[in-house]
C-alpha cells in the first residue's frame, strides 16, 4: 500500500534541495566580470532555519558551482552542500552513505530533468509549482509556490507539521495572552 504524504514526511531526517529553480527562481544575473547574482526568498530561509532548529538536517545538491550558493548556505548554516554534481544520483548515494541515511529518510525538492533520478529514489519527492511536467508527475507533493518564491518554506512546513514539531516552533514567537 502506498504511503500518505504525512507518513512520508514523518520519516524525513534530511531535506535536500536543488538550488536553481528551487531556492531561486532559476534566473542568474551574470555580471561583466564573470560573477553572478541570484535572489533567495527570505521565507525559504526561515523555513530552513526552523527545520534545522527542530533537528531536521538540510542540504543543497546542485549541478552548478556558485559563490552565491556557497554564501547563502553559509548564512543559513547549511553544512551539507554539494555543488558541481552533474551526476546527482551518484552524489546523492555518496551523501547517504556518509550520513548513514536511507532513501526513506530524505525529502528532495527538484524542478528539472536532472533531478529526476534522485526524485525517483527519495522517501518524499517534492517539486515547486513551476517545475517541469516530468518532475511534477514524479513528485509525491507539489507546492503552491514557485521556485524561489516560498516553495521550500512550504516543504519545511509539511515536514515539521507531519512530525508534530511546527506548533512548538510557532509558540516561541506567539505572545502570551494578556490578562484583562
């Protein structure tokens, strides 16, 4: 019998993310000196921080090498960063072995064809709303938001709510009721 989304999300110990098209809108601004710029959604960053605070590891798996990605990972204290991974499946398998995890322990969000081999293996395959049709068809869950516009935040909420960790995190910022 197929697992439900909640059952899949409950097992997640690592949220693994593609970068371009997932954490960003997929656009890259290339400057005349060869450097590049990307934009990242702050809500996605907050979702990543909350997941880590709740004990869920977060990692990046990108086919491209980018200084902007390295910097964003540093800002969010993401220790698991694999860039230049043209063969994402081989890199994914090595990462699982290194971390002592199994496929069912991983949620992976990808948006394009290069992500399909990993999406086909993980316990929770996820895609942003603007992922290519082949990725959406493979995903167990598709966000309402586009890549770079809150899709990762949605995924982290699905995982944390399924694991009954969300309410405690929200309670930290919820003011206590005042007495009249």
